[in-house]
């Protein structure tokens, strides 16, 4: 379909739609008309056949977001005073093709092997790049529109300029703020008030699982955008306070648990606390050394990537005072271990190094 048709045909009227119809309405309307006007439904009806072609042309352009935007720009330009009519030999008014001829030299079909192509690479037409189809340097439709200023309804909020291409809107400036969270707020999440570097106070929701040193981007909490464009973001730097009992390694919580020498040596099931939940039972195998880490699945930090574990580190407690009976028992144990040197392996490794 020739580009001239973009000035002369109202595709919205052809489909019986308003210019603000959405993609769903366009598709629904076209399908209904296509069923009613299809040659198989009206054999021999030349009028219906012509209408079927027209709605196909209209739908080909309006169903393609990019082509529809360009078509709307062309229509807006034509309403703004820059109109084109089909020119004939000797006519005083130039056609759409004459504009290209005057700009780039020669006229349509005057040079062998070169002629202006129709816009669109498929039946039904529509702008798809334009230009000469054999060796010529064809004009871009956007360049043509730029000759007429802000054609196509360019909104100055989107950058203005000579063409119809809409740039991304300029957001408002981002703001920065800091927040000090308790260990519990960081693990479980909370709604807190923060004051930005500009003194503006905002109430923001902290998602569970944030870590000390994280910077959280909170959408739309920055400065308002110019002329109604979107607001900027709030960049929140987080500092997390420590906890008296629990620590943290990524999504895992850590916990040091003291046990007696007897519990570690003989083995025992002990109870350990969890963060924000009931205690759990942990089995100490016989002969558990101090420093061994026992893992409790699913009792760590709940994050969007899953929940971590609770890592329990065993700390064997050495008694500071012994009763006479306890001392005698330890002395008996010492006599039995007299032949074993627990540091022998350390000395061997030291000599090898």
C-alpha cells in the first residue's frame, strides 16, 4: 500500500472504531468484519470483496503498535496543514512521491532501475522502512515528519524535537537515606520511617532478609518528576544492629550453645532456641568436640530465594569448680588417658612443616 494512502484513508473509520480504540477492540472488530465480508461468505459480491481488502489494509497497520504510532503521526501532520495530494503530469500540486523527488533529486521512475517503493513489506502495507528499492538512499519517514516541526503530536515532556519518536519520560531525581534496623526488623521485615539527606521523611516497608550494608531501591519515593512524569526512587542504605544470641551468615542464622563435658562425651539430646519460634531438639552424638556445627534445617532467614538454616556451634564448657567427688572422677579419667597424647599429631605436623 502506498504511503500516500496514509494521508487519504481513515483506517479507524474503515473499521468503525474511534482513534483511541485499544488493541483488543481493534482485533475483535476486525475479526467480526472479516467473517461478515469474507468472499466465501459473500461469493460474487464485488462490494464486499473491496471492503474485505480495505479492512485488511486497515488492520495490518492498526494491529502493529509501531506502524499505528507512525500512522497516527502522519494523520496528525496532515491535519496540521502539511497536506499532500496525488499529483499528475503538469499538475500544480505535488504528490507524496514528489516531496521525495524534490528533496533527493529526480522524479519517480525517471531513472532506470530506480523507483520509489511503497511502504511496507507485506500485503496490507504500512511503513516498514521506506526508501528506494534499488540502490537509492530513500528518506526515512521520521526525517520527513521532522521537516514540519513537532508533527505527530510530540509531547514536550518526552523530549520534544522535530520528529514523532517518543523518548522515555524523564523521571524525578532519586533521593538517598539511611536506616538503622534492629536484628529482628532486618530478619522479619517491618515498616519504618526514614529521613532522607534532604530532610524529607518517608514511611517505607522493609522486606524480610535485608543485610547490614544493603542498599534498597524503593520505587517512586524520590522527587516528583517534571510535568507529571514518574517520581524518582529512594535509595536506602541499611545498617543492622547485632543480636545478643543470634548471628547471621547470608540466609543462615548462627547460634553458640554451651554443653557440659559429660553431654559432649556421652552424647545427649538438648533443646536450643530458634529465632521467633519455639525451641527445637538437637541430638549431640557421643564424643562431640567443642566447635562442631550442627545444622537445623529451615530455621534461618526467610528470603525470596528460600529459607536458610540454623547453624548451632557446640561449645564444651569446662567447670570452674569441682566437688571432691567430681575431682576424683576426673582424676580417674586422667589416669586412663595417661598413655594418650592429644597433641602428638600437632607436633608431627609442626615438624613436617
